[in-house]
């Protein structure tokens, strides 16, 4: 994609130029997929900050990984919701197992789900007081 190859981190417009340039022309029949993608590239990508650029220090949003983009496509396409078991039983188990694995990688005790034990539990795993 040409946008990924641009040499500048930002080649967009000023706020005033963007307000002038971007119009939302709603068509009751839609644009069609190809025209919608072309419009998104023209009015969104071309005037976006390239967080993948080597000179960009992404203080909030770093570039995403291809695997995370694929996961988002799966979640979106199947309308998964992580707020209840009935909407995502497999995804819930995957999330719990991932948290358990991450917890073990950083050395948190089993069962804490990645939460530092003393912050929420009055007793240490050995029975002593957390504040002692």
C-alpha cells in the first residue's frame, strides 16, 4: 500500500484544511465496497499520522501486529463479545489461559489472574497479613 511507503511521518493537512476537504455525502444507495475503500484511503489514511514510521514516538498508539489485526477481523466477523460467557465461551477460555500464561511469565502466584496479590487480598498466600 502506497500509504505505508510514504517518507514523511505526517503528510496531512492543517485542521482548517481538513475541515474544508472532508465532506460527508450520505448516499441512500451507498458507495459500494471499492468506492468506500478508496474514499477511506483518500480522506483517512492519507491525512493520518503514520505510527509505524521510524521517526514516530507513539506515546499512546503503537502500530498493531498483523496477528492482532487478524484476531480483530475474527472477533468482528463473528460479533464476539467478551462481557458474558454466552456470547464468547471459547474466547473467554482463551483469554483466561492467556492471562494465566502471562501471570506465570512475570512470576505472579497461581490464581491471581495477573493482579498483584497484596492489592486486593488481606492475606498473603502463606496466611500472613499483606500489610505486615
